[in-house]
């Protein structure tokens, strides 16, 4: 039965990121997009743009969705106008396709240098491959731009509305779910850390840089989610929920510090060629067990406010071993503070 659940169900991390709610939202939003798109004489000619506009703008927070939607509309409009002018004067050929795509990418990066809107790219291609004709049968760039922007705009509008509606389902537990998501990531990375610290020189070296970079990226994404939630003007957060948001930000900051400390431990072992024994990391094992038993979804207070630990002195008399154990000791202190903060939520 457990194997069937694992096969059919989503990973726990995906559930904590509200993936089931996102699937439901996407189904309802794209269904609504189809119904409304077919209702209007213009947009029914380009249902692909309507449905893509819906799916590209479904976000967890309203602010990011509105900002992303407006950026995509602006980049698409500028790309449509630029490519349309090129096609009008030079026709649809390899050179206008190349130049139109280049100008579209340039303007999209001017708007948001961190990401190129896939909708803007599609618009540039659209303007060379899906040119509309007027009543006389002549190719019309203006009609093509109108069709594209109206269809895309309808999709973006529907996505924004559904983001707003579903945000009222998200916000009540989003902080605890995101904290639990980060905790799971840390539990995995701490297990990798202890394995790496116990490796000897004869064993095949594990790579720790890539796993740590993924965890740092996940932590930054969660931080952005909570920061955006704080700025949501339409979410009815009460005083306690606002306080909990601030507390969760502090917890995430300390979880990030713990990740840095774990990375520093791996780096120190790598740089100083340290060989640790099981007795050196016995407190670290206790810490990993305590981290694994922590549950941010549980609203009851932790029975143990502080995780007791004692200073461990390395069996190997070296600067590297001493630095690693001192770094791990700092990690335990951060964890104790996190337990205190959790009890305040």
C-alpha cells in the first residue's frame, strides 16, 4: 500500500508547496479561459494565446502574478509591434524572423533582465507565422497585433482573478508549509554533510557544491514567497498572523545560516584534508535526529525548548578538525534559537 501511495502521490516537498491546490486552480482557470475565450468573436480565433496567458501567470501570490502578467503583456506588445513593422516592410522571411526575435529578446531583457518572457518569444514567432487578413483578404499587421494582445490579455486577466481567489486558501498555512519545506531540505543536506565529513581519503569523493546550491535556491524562493505575502494588500492578515510572518522570516534566516555552517564544515574538511571519526560527530547525529523530529506543521509547543549538547573535542589534533567542530557547535546554537522562535508562533 505504501508503495502504491508513493507511486501515485506527489513528494512531500511538492505537497508542502501546495501543488495539489495549484493543480485544482490550473484546471479551473484554464477551463474558465476556454469558456470565456470562446464567448468572444475575436479571442475565439486564438485560443492558444488565451490558454497560454492563463497558465503562464498562475502564481502563489497576487503581487508576483500581477507584476509578471503586466511585464509579459508589455514585452509581448513591444515584440509584436517591432516584429510587425519588420514584416510589414520586408515581409515574413528568415531575416525578419531573426531580427524580430533579437529585438524582442532585447526589449524583454530591458524590462526584466533576470528572465526572458516565453510569451514574448511566442509573440515574435506569432507575428511572422500567424498573420491575419482583413475583409479584402490582405495581410493585416494591426489585426494580428489586436488578436494577439486581446487573447493574451484575457488569459492574463483570468489568471489574476484566480490567483486572487485561491490566495485566500493559500495564506492561512503558507508560512508553516514553507518552513516545513525548508526543514526537509535541511534534513537532507545535513545527512549529506555527515556522510561527507566521515569520508576518508581512500573513498570516492562526493560532490557537495551542487546539493548545497539547490538548497540555497529553495531557501531564497521561500524567502521571496513570504516577503511577497507580507506586501499583499488584499490578504486579511490579523495582528498574530503578521507577527508569525516576521517570526517565520527570522526562522528562515537562521535555517539559511545553518546551511552556510554545514557548507563551511564540508569546505573545511576539503581544504584541510580532515579525517573525522564517529565519536567526533556524535552530537551532530543527535542534532540531525532532532531536526528530523521537528515539525513546523504541528502548532503545539515543543516539549524541549533547547536541544542539549556538549562540546566535543576532536580525536585528531588539527586546526581543521577543531574548526569543523566549532562550526557545528554554532549550528546547534542556531537550532536552539529556532526552537524558541517556533514556540512563539
